[in-house]
C-alpha cells in the first residue's frame, strides 16, 4: 500500500469513528474508570517499541499490527528512540492497565498479560479515531468490575452461524474487552462422531470448526468455553427412539430430562463429552442443568425413594460434576434450580457447595425485574464462585426489547458487583426459531461490555453505548443508526408487559385459528372497560406499524462504511419489515375482532400485505444464508408464516387453489420442484398445522425439515414423474425404510412409544359440511390396499386443541389394468374445525412401496361413488 493510500485509509477510518476532535475529545468504550485528557498530541512516526520478554509474542505482534494498520507507521524492537513501551506494574488491579500518551510517546503499564491486551484494545480505539496524531491523555489503573465477561450464543434453535460469522463476532468481543465465548448446544449443531445418524442430514459445526474457533479466540485472549446441556433441554435427543430409555420417564411424550441414574445415560454423556471437549483448551465446561422439569418423577425417584425432588436434582448434578472432573474441567451450571429449590429447602445451596466446591453456578434472569438481589446473596453466602447472567432480549421480539434489556443488564451488574460475582455472562437465545439477526445483539453486547467492565462509569445516562455500535461497528458517518434502531426496538414499552417476548410477537405467533394471545393482549391493557382495552390494543399495534414505516423511510439515508454494510442494510430492513407485518397482522385481527371492519372490507388491504410479506420472507431466506448455515431455516419460517396465511384467507383467495377443484388438500402433485431439493418442500407437510404455504411442522418424531431431507436421502419418500395408468407425479412411500430408519413414531395412550410409519397432508376447510377425499393408490408389487392402508384425520379445534376427526367408511375400487385402485373417503366437518391433517398409515407388516397419485378433496353432498365398493 502506498503512503497516499495509507493516508486515505486512516482518514476514512477516522470519519467512520465519528471524526473525533479536540472539541468532543476521545471516545473510548468501555469508558475507563480514570482518564484525564491533556494538551498536545503525539505525532507517531517510525521508531521502536519496548516490551518485557515475558509478554507473549501475540501481544507484541498486535502492537506492530495496530500502528501499521491505523497510523501507517512501522514500529520495531531495537535500538533507537522508544515511541511505545510496555512495563509490568504489580500495584495495578488484576487485568488492569495504565496508559499515558505524551508528546514523547506511548507508555503502557500492566498488571498481567490480560491488562496489556486491554491496554491495546483502548489504544486501538484511539488509533482508529486519530490515526498518527494521538491526543495526550492519562488513564490510570483501568480494570474490570467482573474478572470474567462472556457472551453465550445459542446455536441450537434453529440458526447455526458460519465460522466466518463467529470470527466477526469474536473480533467485536475482543475490541470490547470480553474474555469468554460460549456457543450454547442442545440437539445437533455439532457433528458428534459417536452419533452421526443424529446430525448427518443437518449442517452442524464440525470438530475442525471448533478447533479453528478455539485458536482464533486464543489469539485474542478470549476463552472459548465448551457448552453442552446435559440434564434438561435434551428433548431433541430424547425424541429419537433409540434414546427413549434415557428419559427420566421412559415412553413419556415431549420428554426433555435425562435420567442420570441410568447407566446408559452415563455412557451417552461420556460419548458426547469425548467428542466435544478435545476441541477446546478452556479449563471450564458448562453442562447446563436448567429447567429439569421431569426430575424426581421417574427413574431417579425409583433410585432415591427417600429423597425430595430438590435432593434428587442435586444427586444428578453431583453425577455430572463427577463426569466433568474425569475430563479435568471445572463445571459451570445454571443456578436456577438450586436457587429456586432453596425457597423450600434452604440447605440445598450449602449442600451443593459442599458437594461441588469448585463448581461455578450461573445465576440467570432475563427480565428487568429478576431478583438478582436475593439470588446473588444466596450464592454469595454459600461461598460459591458464581456468575450473573443476563439476556439480549432480542428473541421472540423480532428486533429486541430495549428497556427490558438495559434494566436487566444494569440490575445484574449492580447486584453482581455488590454480592461478589466473579463473572458476567450475556446470553442470546433462539426462542421461536432465532429469527432475529446477529446485528440485533450488537447494542446489548456493547452495553453489557460497558457495565461489566466499569458499571459506575458506563451507564446509559453517562455514555451512549449506541454511539460505539454506530461509529465503530457499523461505521455510520452520521453516528445515529444504532440509536434509531434501539429506539424502534423499544416498541414494547408502549404496550403492557409481556413476559419474555413482546405482545406483537405473541399475537403473530398464533395463526388466527385461535384468538388466545389476541384476547390476552386486549385484557392486559387494563384501561377500564373492554371497549377501551380493545381500542388501546389496536392503537398500539398501529403505532408500532407507523414506527416501522418511519424507520424504513429513514434507512436509505444512512451511509455505512463497514465491510459488511450490504449485509447490515439488508438485515436492518428485513427485520423491521417483519416487525411491521406482525404489527399490521395484529391490527387487522383487532379491527375485525373489534367490529370496526369485516373480512370483506379488509380484503384489498390483506391482498397487498400478502404480496409484500411474501417478498419479505423471500428476502429473509436469502439474508439467513449471508451469515449462517442452512440448519433449520425452514423451522424458523414455520413460525413466521402465520400472517401470510391469514392475509391470503382474508383476501378471499383460498390457499393455493387448483383448477380441478382441490381447494383444500395440499398434495404431492402441487410440489413445484424436485422433492430431493435442499430447500423446503413447498406446499407439503408431514403432520398437523399445515397452512398450505412452504412449511414443515414437527410431530410424530419428525421434528425438523432436516429429518424430512434425511427421509428423502434415505429413500423413505420420493417422487416419480410418471407411472403407467396415471398422469402427473407419483408420491412414493417405503414403510420398510421408514421402520428401519426409525423416522416416525406416535405416542399411544398407554404412554409407550410405538413406531408407526405415516405421512400426511394439511386440509384447509371452507366451512362446515361434507367433504370427499379421492385419490388413486397402489402398492408397487401388487399388495392390495384393503386392510393394508388406514386413513385417519386429526384436527385443530377452535380452542387450539387437537382432536381426531371421525371418518366415514372408506370405499375402494378394484385394481385397473395398471394396478391402480381409486379410494374415496368421506368426512363430516363441524363449525369448530378449521384445519386438519389427513394421514395414511400402511399396516405394520406391509413391506411394499406405496404409490399415490391425484390426491384431492372438495365439498360433497353425496356419499356414493359410482363403481366403488365400500370396505
């Protein structure tokens, strides 16, 4: 690079940082605890630097890199004028440093290697702002309130970031003086060598990926802490039939808790740990342990008949502690269970400390009013070395909940420091599919950095954390984009409190077949009368939509300089568009519910919203792939499709109508691209809750689109373009392969798991009445349909519950010349049913591949079908 180009680069970096000047002074974040600005500056030029031999070479290399990159000068170790010097000062606090810039040079004093690294992080911000003319200033003994400052990122539900994305975030963490990173794991986001069948059709991070991340963290003095939930939140593993015996209650539906008294469970966990832990150099290991809902109700109750539930939980925790010790790690665990159990059994925390003296509880609470005061006091009094843990509040809200987030972070910082917490951990969760983009975390990530470093000097009243996000991360010339985005993310503050999510999100989370959340949104207003509550809820939804429109009008005026600016612009726009649609969806439902308008009056608006939102979701799919693996994107889209279905219904356009009158049942014939595609199967679902839009829902053991892709790859399901005797595509289903792969299961009333190969399609009903389902089918090798194929239907009731729908007698013709039999099934639908899943089940002994063609359903008044005999 030429000197001219270097100068341009430095000037550009300075403008992105906000063009710091002598008027507004240097901007350093987190704000140091003792800083004094002085007259003059140090004109950096080529020269030497001096460091103790004990300082790691990584730090030495960072010195030369920073000055070369941001000041355009070369420094070297050697004889000559010393421009930059480092020296040890044991009088400073742990991880502390002092920095003095005079007209003669830069002098850094540090207590330990970490202190030297944090001095460089501060120096980097000054170099970015001022280039080769550093302002004279003195920072004295700047050190953190919490020795451990971490960020924990959920990569399990449903978004798995790429390694490059993780590295980008690591760089942000390093600049903000974080020193820990955890990637939260439940399910299959990691490629376990011991259980390849569990993840082989997914897009997990590999051992090599984790090793690369670990090395990248180490170069930036960040500890990459392994994280593996090992007690509760194990539902994805326990949904697989081969792990049923590991459940606290074998055979139980929706089980999430491991039976740690079961020897097979111990073997399973040792395998997980053996696969995961060798990729980390951290001395710590977070085993989770939160929300163990079934503990003490099954196998562990039998093993410990004389113990209370809280004592049984602790026995399980002690078992995990022993396993972690075998791996030569220090166990970290979520503290919610022992803190909660202490209310009824105060001795439980002391017992935990005695049994696990060096374990590190993580005291989490993500709402603004979580009781950090008493919970931290309990852990302190027990003598634990513990962390406080807070949340970004970006999940289940589209873009965030700013007021909740800031108060939550401040509360934890205050009580954590008062009651001796050793660590401060910011968490970002993937509830409802992790639809929020990583850029939504930048503001909470920055504010948490300030509060965990020096809370007294970094409160939002004293310094604008969004200024750092805008100027340093986004490199916004105006310096305002992050503040504007945070203001919009505070949209929740105009509504009543909705625990762990926003009301707009809560209403959008239901598909219109149920009004439960909508009615709760109204009821929580508490304006006085029902009429006033309804009007206020509507006003709030419309206000949020207007706020989004205002932001979207402002966004094109913003000029960003970040190297990922195109991604950031797209993410900001798409996130706000989704929020606006959710608000418009809530407003339309409220107008109809309140009697202000009718579906017919809303039809025109609904049609426009449908088209706009369909484009928004198309963009969402592309934006997802900018920073993430495919992972479970389809499962996230499932949670975002409710408004799309509603708008299309209100617009008077039935879901994907077909020219043959098949307005209600989505069939294999409607699939618009090859079934083997990596993309979601459009218009075809595996079970209940089908909307007719591109969605796959989880039920009967098929939890994700990944498993559907696995069924395709394994030959359980497929499509043929043609077969003699019929036209169009033929759906193929192999029950033998389904049983061998253990793909499908149902829960019988006796609570036992039974494998049951099945498949189904969603039915969208056009009101009450008689309906006729007709299709052609045959078994490949001539097995007769009669007694070898059963039909059933499950429906969503008006109250949201599931219920079987009685089917009339099934009629089936004799085979034609090509072996096809015509099947007719009649069903009576009442007023309470809006959607259902029509399923076909080959008998358990059937070993023949089933072909289906021409499946459709339409209203019918006749229950007779010419040429067809009833079973």
